[in-house]
């Protein structure tokens, strides 16, 4: 068994690693994808839900209603339906992710205007950290015209530790990502719509930005800023204007 020695596989690095002394003082922005960089609730979440349900129904040979229940149960328990399917039913992670995200994202992507321009104006390195699969993340970033602005992409396939998937909000995952990126925790900021992930980031010592999105589960009624959130914004524009509390 090699499982005990198996560490997370490295992320997809889009640019050559630049681990110099100067980089240690540079800010690292860890961006979530769905409902953070684009409006997934608009049209994509229904597609993913449908794809997941169909993938579960086919893998377990159950009806749609049962598959829907299973999908939702594993998503709540593990942060990703795929993890429950791998752990309890032995499905192939790669096949499941492709089956569940097998649609053309291009006509469905919606985001704030001039996103590439705004991200470029944010000083520091940018890394994507999403619990979604890599092929989907890459397609969305390409459609948004911002793929080239990211140093590396961390997707669900890269979040495996000791043979087990450890997606966000795992503080262990976040510490590993920072070690891999060569940045101390206090220089890193997680920008996210999901509060539970921000809580995990704070446990790992990161700064946190909550991007409020009304379509995100458990987002409603959370108008107050929790103690583990440094800044609450409504968009990347908002982050550009109001990032002062993150300095230092
Ligand atoms: Mg999200």
C-alpha cells in the first residue's frame, strides 16, 4: 500500500513557478470559481445538478428521485457528491466528474463586466481553488477570458491527501496549497461565496473575503459579517474598491 505516502497531486501550473524572496511578501489571492468569479446560479447550477443526478442514477442504477436524494446527501456531507460516490460506491472519480459536467458552458456563463481588467488591477498572484472538476473550471475561465491571469489551478482532482479527497473547507488542504505555492498564510486571501470554506481558511491562518451571492446555499439571512470574515463584498469591483482592510 502506497496510500500513506500519497500526497496531494500538484495543481495545474499555468506559469513557471516564481518562488523568489520577493514572492514571500507578495499577496496570494485564492479565488473560488462558482458564484465568486461568475454567476453559476443563473444557468449552470441547474445543469450541474441534472448532470450529477444522471451520473448518480446511472452509476447506482436507481430512479431519478433516489439519485437526487443521494446527490444532495453526499454534497452536504462531503462538500462534493463525487467524494461520496467514490467512498461508498467505488465509482471512478474521473469518469463521474466528466459525466456530471458534460455540457457546453460557453452559452451559460454570466459574470460582471470587464472582469479581466478588474482582476489585472488587483496586485498579487492569483490562483484558482475550486471544488469543481478541472475541465469545467478551465472551460469557464477561458470563456470569461481570465484563464491567463491565474498562476495555477487547483480543482477537485488535486485535493487528495493520503488517498482521501480533502476539498475545501479542509484547513489541511489550505495549508498544503500554501506550502506548494510558497506563500505564508498571512499573505494569502481566500475569496469565496461559501461561508463554511471561509471558516476553514481562517483556521489555516488566511485572510478571508466573502463574496455575497444570493444563490449560494446558506447565504440568505447572513447579512452580518461573521468574525472569520475580514471583508464582505458583492463583486470583484467591490473588492477592488474596498480591499483596504486586507492590507498589512
Ligand atoms: Mg463558490
